């Protein structure tokens, strides 16, 4: 096991949560004994560099993690993209707007982003994780030179095998309960929708440290997975209610309702978030085929910009959303540490 994972004072990794995790949140979690992280999948290399620099300055070290999206580049289908915009046109009209004339691939994949690779190497975070797949051997080798722990999300045994075979250091067992984008490598492939505990059981024989993710909201939840063999847990939704997160007032208010659903309607890839009007539109029987990720995201963002509010927003959250506790991040980490210790002592 890596020294980083073995020496976490509190075995809690704050999920990177692109769009919600801030440098302040990551720094506060790391300072309190967990490991804070930044999601870079929705950032330009320049913005990512600024976020990593701010986090390092707040901490005085690189003791934080980053996450990179390794999705396959979008297959552009003009007819499909036009069909989705036509379907959404009445929603734009409701807010006195018209759909954009065309859509764009707004988030480049790390698989092709040399500038992002250079930015991460320069920042030297202590942990680097991958989502939606894996980079090639050359990129892994370049990142390996930073000394960072390298890990990736797996939603199936075959993906876990791929992570092991690529020579990574740990596997994140991302259960179907998890908020945000599902890390599945092929979004159109089979998905057994397994919970984190089932994934943990299946991954045990692979010989790599396991991090459990999905629906973990309290120290008692974390201890359940630690007893099952996890070296740490990754928690995202639990930190959304912290004042240091970038979640807006609507997002925080709707967390308390706890109604989440797995949907492609917002981004084009399966992701778990809070129910809203766009999610419901995507579930209609007459909804056309979606553009690829992240092209579909461009349409959702245009609609949200026209409407405001939360009817069309990407408000990701896991199944435990209603149990999120509004308190400063450092206090939450301390609370989790106490709850973990108590639960493990009484087990």
C-alpha cells in the first residue's frame, strides 16, 4: 500500500466533484487529516493550474489530489445534435430564448490534452485519479514521475482489472449510489449497477488497495466499508453542504429533499443528480437520442443560462443527499473521524 493511503490520519478522501470542489474545500479537508481533491475535468489547463496553485498555497504543500476525465472524444453526429436542440426548443421558448445554432465539445478529454498533462506535472499533487477510463501508458509514465499515487474509478470487475493491468496504485470502487458522473469506461456498454459493497467484494482478489465510494455520508457508513477491506472511503455529497463548497443555495436547499436519479439528459453520460425538469424531459418516451458527452452538456448549459434557477442545472448528488450535514469542512472531517473510531470500536 502507498505511504499516502497508509498514513491518512482520517481515512476519508473528499471526492473531486468538478464544479463543486474548491481549493478552499480541498485545503480544509487535507488540513484536517483527510485528503482533499479538485476535479479538473471541466477546467481549462490555465484554470486548473490556478486552482492547484491556490490549493498548494493554502496548504503549504501538494498534499491534495486531482481528478482527470479520460472519456473517449465525442463522436459528432450533426443530425442527433440538431434533434436534441429541436426537442429542447420549447424549453428555451419558455424563457424567451432560442437554442444555440450548434453545439460544441466543451471539455477536451485528458487523453488528448497535453497542456493539462503539463499543468498537473508542474503542480505535483500527491494523488491523481482518473474517471471514465485510463490514459495511455506514456501519460501514466509521465505522471508516475511526479511521485503521486495514481488511481482510477471502476464500476465493474473488468474495469478494475484494466486499472490493475495499467500499473496503477489503487482502485476506487464507485458504487451505483455515488453522486456525479458514473465512471463507467463505456457509457453504452453493460452496467450491472452494483453498489459499492458488492464491488468491494469482487475487487478483493486483485491485490490493490481499494477506496469505497457511493452513498457514504457518516463515519458509521465509512466504518462499514473499512471493515469490508477498504483502506479509505471517498465522500463527495457529504461535503456539498459545507460552506467551502461551490454548491449554490438552490443546490443546497434541494439536497435536503434527497431525491436523486441516474440520468444522461444533462451531460450525455450517466450521472446521478437531483431531480429537475431537464432530467424529467430526458425520461420522456419521445425524447430523442442524446449527443455524446460533453456535447450534450453544452445544450444543458445554454438552457440553464437562459432560464437560471435549478430546473436545468447539473446538481450532482448521491443517494445519501438528505443526510448531508451543513458544517465547516474541517469540523466535518473531525466528526467523521470520531464516528469512525466509535463504530470500529464497537464492531
